[in-house]
C-alpha cells in the first residue's frame, strides 16, 4: 500500500514538473504506462490549476510532449480571461503549451451570452 501511494505521489510530482503550470488531478482510477510515459485518469476526474478547472470522464497526461487530453459527456469547465470567470462545456479538451482546445459540441457561457461551436482555441496565458 505504501509503495503504491509513494509511486503515485512520485509520478504526480514528475508530471507536475513536466509542465510549466502546477495542477492537481483527482480520479477514481489511475493507470500508469511507463513505456509510453502516459498517465491515464479515469472516472470522476477533476483537474484544477490557476488557469483552468474541469470535470471529465477520462484524462491522459502525455509526459513526452507535455500535453493533456480529456473527454467527457460533456466536460464541464471554467477558466479566467482578464479576471473574468468563464464557464463552458465540450466533449473533448486538449491543453498544449498553455493553449486550450475545446472540440465537439462546445458551449461557452460569457457575460450572459451563450456561444455554440464545434471547435474553439483559447490561449490561457502567454508562453514563457
């Protein structure tokens, strides 16, 4: 039990250092693929960082190319833009170099407006 908890903690630290942001991920099931350098989070996944928070069914952290991919039906998310909290949902989400991609039945709720599209790209913050 201690070994499993220590291994998960160590992998979480390594995953956190691979990205320029700090984040926290929780899930009911975690699968670690050391060959492909992937960490899969399954069932009731929550992701929280300074830039974005979301709930999904599945999330994959690819440590080779520093990408995060999530899927859900739908993913419920919130992020900040110029201090304003924006809520939305989509079936697919990807974070690549501090850029958020939402795909498949995207809805963004902003200032009382509802924006519907199939794909949107959002820069969470400028790359360092």
